[in-house]
């Protein structure tokens, strides 16, 4: 099974820690967060993994080589010349990800107890274009789903901004979920991306096509997740992962 880890971010919110170290290599309990995610994917049966690199990408490439790619096939999706955002990053890795089977996307800074194999199997069984791991976590920005768990829109609670391609869209009629940064995509996703080029957000892409196809939520009531995006959450992750069963 194939997966992709987003490891190209600048890590701006983690400065000055990321001035000389890419975010993906910041340690949590003695292991770089990239290693945590690789091993979690490997344990779930993903033995072909694309990793995109940009900020201090040479360090990530050297780290993988020093660890013999953790005994799996790793493909470097090189964005060192130009950072392509989440949607553009997936499209850039298409030569590796394309095929007959779905693939999983995982942000490098997300630590969780999700059963990745169960998420993947659910996608295979239900066969939407994409399955997004979501939760009721508090955030400012929410994805909006209908009663069939189909993506219909987006809302920023702080600014009141709403995005949807449905006519007469009333955000209050939908269920709000926070996106986790983990999702499973069918290979047909690349057909929908044909007219999208360069740098673009996968969420904006999903919102632009959700009225025409099936983008589904996978809500796990027992999900425990931490976004290791700030120094304080890095410290929290240190404590949390000592007791986390993954």
C-alpha cells in the first residue's frame, strides 16, 4: 500500500527551532516526528511512501539514507525549488502515487491513535473519491458535512467566512468537523486535478469539486490527536505520546 507524508513545511510557528532543523526532524521523545509517522504507517502495512521536501530538505534525505529508509520503499518528492502546498504537493507526487489502489496522505506534524489500516479499509469498502479523517476537535475552521457524511462546505468561525459551491447554502444545516491532516484518496483524484497546476490547497480543491463527487468524512469518536505545530504543543506531545497507545 502507498502513502505520502507532507514534510515540506517551513515550520514557521516552531521558530527558532526550525531555523536550522526541518520541522519533520524535530524530536518527540527522542525520535524525529517523521520517524514516528513512518513507523506508524509501516506498522499499518504501508511499505511504499512518498515524502515531499522543501525547507532544509537535504537533512531529511540524509536522515532517511542514514536509516536505510526504515526498510521500506521511499520516494522523495522534491519541492526544494518551489513549495507547492498540499494539493500541488499531491499532484507533484503523482508519478509515484498513481496506480490502481487508493493511497493515504499524512501530515508529518500530526500524532494520533488512529488505526490507519481501518481508515484505509473503510475507504476501500465505501469507495468515495476521498475519505477525510475528522473529529469534533475545537478549532476556528471547520469542514461542513451533510447527513450522509458528504463534504458540502467550509466555515471559519472566527471571521464568519463560508465557502461552498452549493446554491443557497446554509452552513447551520450541516455538521461541523475539524480536519485531521490525514486522508485517503482514490487514484481517480488525478483526473479531477488535470486543470489545477502549480501551488494549490487540497482543501480548496475538495471544496471546488465536492458538489460533483463524493468527498466523505470518517469520524472516529475515540480519536486522540495533537497537531505539533507550536513549541507548546511540541512539549505537550512529549508528555502525551508517553502514554499514547498507537
